[in-house]
C-alpha cells in the first residue's frame, strides 16, 4: 500500500459522514482486501494455483496491458495483483429513494464529496442499513458489487468475485474501474458512472476487434442489443413513475399507480424475453426481485449519460486521450453548465431525465 492508514477512508464507498461503526467496518474491510492480494506472478508460479485460475490471470494481464497501451488508461499497479476474498462480492452497495421519488439518496464523504450509494464489506451490514431505510419510508436496493475503484489511491487487485467471469465481462470491468482513475467529479455519481460505462463499452469493442473471434464479436453484438432493450424498458417505466410522482394525485393514488407501473414492467419484460429475445433469461435475476424506484434509479445512474459521452467521443474523432481531456473539461464546469453541455450532446436523454 502506498498511502497512510487514514487514507483508507478515501474511496467513495468507504469514507463517509457516518458512525464510528461504519468507519470501522470500512477500514477493516479494505485492509483485509489489500492484505489478501499477491502479485499475479506469484500466483502463476505457485504450483498450488489451479490451472483455470492461472490461465485467467494471464489473460487478465493481457487485458491490463491493452487498457494502458490501446485505451490510454492508467499504467500503474492496479490489477497487477490478485486476491481471493472467499465471498461472492467485493462489497454490497445500498441505494435508496424516497417512496414516491426517483431521486437517489446521497451520502457525503470527506475528500470525494457525495455519492448515491453506501458500501459495506459485509452483506448483513448492508441488509441492516437497507432495513433501517425501509423503516424510514425509503425504497431500497442492495446490490452485490464485484469490484470498486480507489481512484488510484491504492493498487486495486483483481478479485475472485469477477476473475472467472466471461472474458468480455472481465475486460469490461477492468476498463470501467480504471476509468474512474482518469476522471472523477465530486458529487456527481451519474457523470462518473456513465463516463466509465461509455469507456468500458468502447474498450470492449476495441478489445474484441483486436483479440476476439467471430463468435465473441457476434455474442457482444447480441448482448448489446438486449442491453439496449432492457435499458429502454426501464427508461419508459421510470418516465411513467416520474409523471405519477409529479402529479397532483393523492399519496394513496400515487402508490396504486406506482404498483400498476411495476406490474406492467414485469409483464412487458416477460413479453420482451419471449418475443424478441427468443427466451433469453439473462435478466431474470433482476426481475425476480421485488423491484422498486431504487432499482430503476440505480440502473439509471450507470447508464443515463452514456449517450452524451458516446457523442463526445465521436466529436473527438474516436481519439481516447482527446476524449478524456474533453471529459475533464466538462467535469470542471459548474453543475448547471455541465448538465447543459451533456444535454447538448444527447438531447434525447435530456427529455427523459
């Protein structure tokens, strides 16, 4: 580790204006994660390392080199080590919205500002926080997160929580998390996550062009189409919820209308899966839960501004370093001007905010 102990509270999901207990779990959780990490070379040389893991770590090294050499992402110690956390997620993030709102609750942290989620290293702690928020009248969403970025303060390791994911998913995640080290804007989760999502998509496209085969490229095209269908479906119903919440209806009328929207969302998803996706069930886990405004708002945080960033990349001629420079300029604007510029880049997005 390159930083002093107190900087354990720097990562967005770790630091916060919270109780001593929250700081304690954050510090202990991050210390344990970093202590578990060993250089990839050590794992590869260790005869006890399973061959499947060895091969994935070697492939991850190729992805890491590609990120630096072909995508202009930071060339540092991040993702050059590996840790087995002996659990299925790195952290569990809690998202929350008021019952009749799509506005994500924010938590504010020293150094990095405010973010629209709260992270826990223990699922039970996240579930307790979610229960407390529900008791206070919030819609909640507890999301298992395979990785998080410390924004370059630490050398983030590869983790067991994603190392065995399909190759494209592994590349996508590494590109996404490294993007947070390129640009990070205080108090703007949607900006940060949408930028990283735009970079991951472009990165995967370029990775597959250079290293993929026809089967992988065809699978990515199919996946991308289903992803856009999924996002459009959620966007439509989120817009309907926004209209309901902004109406002059009574609280009880809004609750009934909200429930009807979610019922319709489930029906239309089943229809989409059957008629357009030929039974593809990859999104079933999302829809098997009791969905709430917090689920739709959380998805939006990672995707709403992606079209704006993709348009900015096109304006930059596909030159990623030039694109990153433009994004830094955008991030330096005061919020209202930043929003106006993002709306200029993708007017259709502004209409659905």
